[in-house]
C-alpha cells in the first residue's frame, strides 16, 4: 500500500515514517507533506491508500481536508495528534482510526491493519460494481441460461423459442441446439417482457418473432417456425398476433 504523512513538524514526520517502515510491512511507499495544501496536492498526484494526518497545524487544521474532496475520498484517514480533544471531530469525518503522539507501536499496527482491511473491502466493492455494470450491459443483448455444468450466455437472436416442460424450460437455439433449464417458462416470460421480439403465443411457448415463417390456419391455428417446428397459438393470442402484424407490415 501507499501512504502519505501530513504534519508540520519535520521530526514527527520522520519518526512516524520510520515506525511505519519498521513495523508495517504492508505499506511499501511513504510520502511526506508539511501542511494540508501540500498534502492535498500530493494526494492528487500519488493516490495513496492511507493518509496519516496531523490535526493541529499552523496554516490549516487537518479536519479541513474534506473541503478539498467534496464528492468522495478514495483513501483512508488515520489522524495523528497530541490533542485527544479532537477525537470526536475526527471520527465525524469517518477516520479509520485516531493515534495520539507519541505514537504507540501496537496502536499504529492495529490502525494500519484496520485501514488495510477497509481498503481491501473497498477494492472488492469496486470490482463487484464493475462486474455488475458489465453484466447489465451484457443483459441488453444476451440472456443467462443456467445449465447443469454452469451458465450459458445466449444472444437473444440465437433463441428460436422457449417451451415449458413442467417446472423446467426447453430452450431451442439456432442450428438445432436445445438446452433444458431448471426454471419454469414464467421466469423467461418475465425476464424478456420488455423485449418486443419475444411473444407468448401459448401457455407453453415463448417465441422469437424473428423466426416465425408462417401463421397456419389449418387443423388448429399454429405458427410455423424457421426450423419447421409447429407451435400452437391460442385464439386470444392469435388475434393479438394479427393485430401486431397489421400494425407493423400492412
């Protein structure tokens, strides 16, 4: 991890830096600044994981740090000061910990460990959010099908139809492939409700309109799909289907 020490006392900075070097191996880089303004500039260029921040400084209090980061801070703060009356104000800024001068080695190690855990938790959260965003983008064009050996991500365009099979659903894909999914048809009807290309023509079928070749009115109405599968269409759905066809093609 990377750390920055902000303290107006040069001796205090060097002493803390040596303690960190000797007792906190998880911190591999240490930078120093003599006042808050210089520290903020250093934070913006070095992007540290932890900032050890003195509160009582001549030009500006360390408690004013949030004025420079109004939106969000991506580093952890450990306040270091000789005055314990600032503790409550420090923790109102969501500091990871609070150390009194002279710094106790055990307390320093515990504070760094706490900050390290917080950094790792934040990193994991960011990774999960990025994954969520990626999967949301993927879901625009694809659907996740839970198959026995994992998850199959199938493009909407590759699905010819869904067929109910009790509490399971058979998914017919292009090129003759078929997958059996351990979810009822209702699951896919709800998942694809906003996709206009999928049409529930019968209680047992959800079809992709892209692959409908013909509406046949013979021996009971049915839809002939591109793979020559005959799929029944209920009377109420037939009228709805014809209405949509007229609006779109006629």
